[in-house]
C-alpha cells in the first residue's frame, strides 16, 4: 500500500488515532518503509521469516536461459509437459497487451484455457477471472504485476515469470505467489541478455534457494562479483 500511492492515506489514518498499535507486513522491506516505520513508532520490533528480501524458501526456483523470440515456444513446451506443468499456473508478463495476446496464444497452441488479467480490466471482470481460477475452471492466468501482490491465491502451485520484472523486489513478490503457508511450489523464470541489469541480484536470489544457475548467466560479464563457481554451487546447461 505504501509503495502504490496510499502513503498519504495511511498517514492520515495513523495521525487520527490517539493510541495506535501499528503492525506492518510485507514480503520485502525497502529502506524507505523501514524509515517510515521508525517515524510511526518509538520502539520497533522486527520479526523476519526467512531471509529479508529473498524468495520464499518453499518455492523451488528454476531459471532458464532463453532468447526472447523463443520464449513463447518454451512456455508452450512447459505447459504441455507432464513433468513440468503443475496447475494452477500464473504466467507473469510486463504489458497488458502482452497478457491478452499470450493468453490467446496459450489457448490456441496448447488447448489449455487461459485468460488474462491486468489493470485495464474492470474490477468485476478481474474478480470473476480470479474466482474461476481458484475453483479450477481456468488452469492458467496470464497477468501483469497487478496480480503480483495483495491478493491471496492459496491454490497456486506454479509461477512462470515470462517477462522478468524491472526489479528483484517485484520478482520476489511474483515468485512468492507459488507458495502460501509454507506449501511447496515451483517457479520458472525466463532470462536472457535483456535482463542484464538484474543479473547480480538474480544470481543472489537463485543462490539463496540452492537453484541451479544457467551457464550463460553464470558466465556473463554482467554477473561478475555476484557469482563464484565455488564448491557446491550448481551450474546448469541450456534448457531444462
């Protein structure tokens, strides 16, 4: 709420209370939120589950190096694979048009019923899509960041990050959709040179969960300083 334009409203509510008790929850705690929390309370107690700003340990992460022009076919391969497809699935993309087009392509190419969800759809439509998804009528949802946080989706077993988001914090939120209440889940992220600015942080996020790091990512000059091919660190060749 603080990062999505509701900071002023939150502070209005806070200042209107005579003796407020403040509890703040977030999957990631950036510095500006820490600073705000300190200004709202004299004595702050921090309870952290897992490592701060790191992906949920219950989520098994899989990073796949794939060129942009091949991402769509790779997605279809996963969705049609008995070994790798674990419905219900959320596929995250970076644009509203991309969500609409990809959901249609999934239905046509795989036979799986897929719908898109994004900010241009009405709240009524979004609620109906989420309801259909949660009861199993729709096995695949293609979503923008609007579904990355804020709504409990307890049935989700798999997340596929088709388009890497602009920040690792957003990636952590998206990956976390694959697990609630410490239930095991899986996440697949497509990565290539277009995501080079996030390579160092992505490598760290993968390392914390013991995930294998694609050879191309590990050897990239943009990952220098974040990856050490020491003992026990797994590298994975191209593909699954």
